[in-house]
């Protein structure tokens, strides 16, 4: 059980407790769960209701209720922990591992692996991914470790993906603003269509060679397959992405890696920036094309989504 404490600053003097908690980032749903499923709120050690007024210098404390039961079973799954504190965890997922169980992937997912890690530590919890990536996309997945942190992390998270595309693109920045809809001939496929939802991807071409280009892509919106669809629509499908016109000679899966993740960490909102180097298959494809894949690439990414 996790206990949170919030001192009341002078500018919140006289606020009702419920309003004060919202200024600290505590969601309405979290307040409700503490009231009805937990032990409630305490002011200077005294139990209080959310309509009571708080005074500067006082301290509000409360325990987050236990997580609800989950149907996800612990299983050993390959992944690494790139960052972790009491409120957030950033997991580095290899390609080929689904993020969470579905009808087609009931086990062997990142969710199963996270619960297995918690169990090995003697801890309990649930899997709360803030961002999701495709099964064959590698890289960083941000997870909230409690219900308080989840909406705050979701609000602040930003991602940068590395994409290896077919064809030579001019160096420098670019932007795709094209709506995305379901593709009629496929259960999972998407396409650019005027009837679709607004979708925006910003990118920077980091280099070209061997008939391919390496891009750093930052999705402004979060549509399914957004980067894959947008780049294919530009005429530059991802290497290995046979769903959207890519060839598999260079890479057997689509060349997309979530390389940079920036977020504001609760409860103080301190900026965090986590970076994941290219996995071996992606790096090897870049080497074949004469494109940066190691320290040089990480240096190029240092100016993208800076921590401050």
C-alpha cells in the first residue's frame, strides 16, 4: 500500500480538500476510490471529508487502495527495465512481444512479464501501460505503478521513434498531417482517408544511404499504426513492413523502434527522459545501409525531446 502526502502551500489556503487534491493532480476517480474503497483522507492525522477546508502549512495524507485483481498470469518474458521509481516504470520491449494479452496473444506478453517480475520481488500490482506499441515494434513502454500516477503520466508522455524507410528522403524536418481510417480489406490495416481521424506525425531525416533513410519520428496524435501508415502514404514504407508495402529483404519485421520517452514524474512533476539504443536487428540493417546505429545515433537524438 502506497501513502501519499501533500503539504498545503499558501496559495491553496482555504480551499476545500477535494479541490486542493485536484490541484495536486489527484484525479476524481482516484479521490472516489480513496473515499469508498480505502481508508479515506487525513489532515494532520485526523480523518476528514473532502468538503472540509484546508489551511496553509497543513499536511494531507492518504493511502492508495490496493489494486483490483487481474486475470493476467505471471510468466517469464524477455524485457529489461530502463527506468523505475515509486510511480513509473519504463520497460524496454523486444520486437515479437505483444504489450498485453489479446484474443490472439493470451500469454507471453509484456504484461505477463511485468507481473512475473513483481512476483519475483514479492510485490503485487497490475500492468498499467501509458503508451502501447505494436508487437513487432521494439522499444520503450511507459507504465504507471499506481492509479494516482496513471493520468498524470498519460498527460505528459511524449515519444520519439526511429524508423528505417525505403527510398532516399531529403535531410531535415518534415510533417505529415493526414487523417487515418480503417482499411476495408484488412482487419488490422489502416489507411489515409479523408473520412478518418485527424493524424499528425512530425519527423526529421537523420541520414540516407543504401536506398534507405533513417528518420526520428514524433507522433503528435496517437492513431493505430500512425507512423507506418503516414510514411507508406509518402511513398516511403518502413523496411520490413509488408502490411504497408515494405520489403523484407533487409529486415524481417517493420523497422520501428521507440527510442526516446519523456514524461513528468509524479508527484513533483520532475522531467524524466529515457533512451533505448537500437536492437541488434535494426542496428545491423542500418550498418548495411551505412547509416548511424550506435553512439553517433544517440548523439543525434540528444536534441530530440530534451528533458527540460
